[in-house]
C-alpha cells in the first residue's frame, strides 16, 4: 500500500498529475466520501482541478478554507455530522503540519478523517527544494493507516485499501495518504478538464440509527444479580446507554455529549450527587468515553468498585491493559455483570436529583445577573436541532443543568482531547454536513482561538450556525480548579490572573463586523430567550457577558447547597 520513496524517473507509462488526482478523487467517492475541504496551494493543484470536476459533475461537495487548521477541523465536523468519512486536502510543507491538532482529535475521538497531503516527487526530496520536507509519518502513530504514493503512480488502490480497513478489525480514526505530484500541475491540451454540470449531489444520510451490534436485544436472559450499579455514559455513548439503563433499572449518569441524557433513569444532577451517593456504589457500567468531571474520574479510579467498559469494537482512545475496567463486548455479558438495581436504588437517585435540581434552580433565581449556568439551561432548552458544545466551562455548566426531559437532535463536542482549538470550524462542518441548523455554545477564549474560521470565501456554502459566546473576559475554567484557590492567596493573585485567567478586552462585535458575521448582545435572560427563539439562519454570534470573578464562589455555593438538600 505504501509507494516507493525512491521512485524512478517518469516514464511514458506514468500517469500525469491530473490523471492521478482524478483517480484519487474517484477512489474517495467510491469509498463514500462526499465532502472534501480544500486549502489552496500549488503542489495540491491537481487535486483542486480534479475536485472542481467532481463537484460540477455532482460527485462531490468541495469546501475551500485558506487556513489549514480550520480546514482540518471543518472536515472533522463534516465527518462527525455526516457519519461518513470526510477529507481534507493540503499542499506540501508547513500546510501539512497545520493538520496535526485535527488528526489528534480524530484519533482519540474515532472520527474517519481522511488527509490527502500533496508532496514533491521523490527526486526532489532532500535537495532543499521549496516547501519540501518529510511528510510520510508526520502524524506519528495517530493515523490508523497511511500510504505514501509515488509520483506517476495510480493512488486508487492505496486510498481504497486504506479506507476499506476502517472498522474491519482496527479502530476508526484518521487516514493519511501522501500523494507525490510532478510538474505539470495544471491541465494541458492533451489532458483537459471536463467541467460539465451533472446530476444533483447525492443527499447525505441523516439517520442516527444504532448499529446492529449495539441494539439491546428484544429479550435477554434473566439478570442474575442485584447490585448498587450505575451506568456512566461518556462522550459518544449513544442511545444504547439509556436503553440499557432503562432495561436494567439502573441510574444513568450521562454527559451532555453522550447523546444518552434522556429517559426516566437519567439523573440530571449526578455530578453534584456523587460526593453524597458515590460511596454507596458497588459496580459501574461504562459506555463511551467519560472525560468531563473529576467526580466521575474519582469513581472510576476506586479499587473497591467493580467496573465494566462496553466495547463492541476496537477504539483508539486507550492502550490495551491501561484501563481498570473489565472489557465486555456483548450486551448479554454486560447485563450479567451489571445485574439489576438493588431495591430502592434507582428511586434514591431520582429523589436526590429532584432535591438537587430544585436547590440549584432556587440558587440561580437569586443571582443578580446572568451566569454560565443560566445560559446553558436556556441554550439546552432552545436547541431543537443540533447542538455543539465547546470545551472548558460551558460543557461543564451544561452537565449541571441540562434536563433529561428534553434532548436536542444530536449533541457534539470535541472530547477526544478536549481542546478548545478548532471549535468553530468543527461546528461549521457539522452544520454543513446535512444542512441542519446548529447552535454552538462556547467561551470567549475558545471563540477567539478559532476566529479565523469565521472567514468564508465568496461562493462558499454558508452554514446555518448560531454561535452563543459566553464572554467573561478570560479563562474562567481555571477559577473553579485548584488554580482558583491559589489565586485567593494575595501572593499569587496577580500571577494566577495573568497566566491562567488570561484577561483580554477583545471587541467581539468588531471582529464579527470584519468577517461579515451578524452579531448581537443579550444582556438579560429575557433577551437571551428571545434571541434563542429566532430561527437559526446563516451565521450569527450571540454574545452574553458574565462575571468571571464570581464564578468560583457560585460553584461552591451550588455544591454546598445541594449537599445540604440531599442530606435532608
């Protein structure tokens, strides 16, 4: 599958660069790729021409981005939203390196991101030729499979073989195909482009059906044991976790991006309850990848609790033997491990959750101004289509207040590595994947980190994407961690504020004007609720100002009040 790194000089039988590019695009289409994000460049020009051909003939959708990092995360969002592989194309040199964050996220999140990097031919490697570096292996161990295709060689077999491997005994994740191209890089008289309109592009599937191996059987053997078991649903767990908890009669502790936070067994305030009820837990069944809260991490680290991880297929996010859970790949085996809830076990969690949520709501009503918890609550209730959550505080706020009585169509978050980079780009790709209106809730630093994603070239498809920016003028997440406690010491206050709070006075409205994106400010709950009631059409930014200096105290109040309410 890997082409020679010392390719012979071009012969008359070699493919031209455009012919090789056409074959590459055809192989992508045959493998189910319908969306390609192209970052412009010279060495990748043959792929650009071949993609233009394919788009006009209705075989492919092409999205152009000038920033390779934005391109990578946009493709990642397209793959996640479309539930099929999506590709990103770059030219040679530093452009390839810009994709590393997206490739890392795709690896840890199990997203089929296809990287096509254009490269100089082998005879130019090591000669000091412009924009020439060692590209094969540049992403280290992150791709699940990779190929280096020599110039003049048909890349179809390498691409088809690489994509065919996904899900067949190896984890789903990124694929890297390095394509060497020789001059000429443009169409010639003997190799013209065929730019003729064709059929309408095939519609992308919107189904979120549970894979056959993930369905709870219609009937199953009697559950043999009675245990104080809880079901933990981490990122990407899916509706199976909710169905399993319902069938077994167990409390469900589901993160927002698990897409399992619904149904009568879902405990909305679980994170606040773990300090009180956690010591009673005997067994834990894990779906997906829990990454969000320290109380859950502490639960999974306990040696006195038996733990099982449902893993029907290989994944990238941990190394075999490095997790404490027993790996179970079949649902009957999972039922046998979990047993059924002890008498009164589920009701105990429900009663405690009701008390916790009532206390939380009463506390929020007493706040003199909007907080992140208010915003998260309103956004969750308003999200009648797709919802994307940024990292740091906003997803944790959502984890506290998101009601299991309502669930958006799909909830997404980059939890593979839980970084803030590429969040707007990812949400853009998700919104473009199926044309479904999408809301993105993110913090101000997350917004500023990926502001380049606001740039759309003339003629590019505009997603229906509303970005709700929780602006507290810096990095609020650190104030609720141990750094916030240290910052209360006068000796460290200035240090913690500068290096962790990272205060700023960026003008988000001016930034949006520069990029041609609509902007408005919501200063009250009523204004925010009214803005969220409007249909999501095109791109817009809804900015909500909150106070970072009161954040730590608010969260301490919440935890103390809930603990008192649960203890009765």
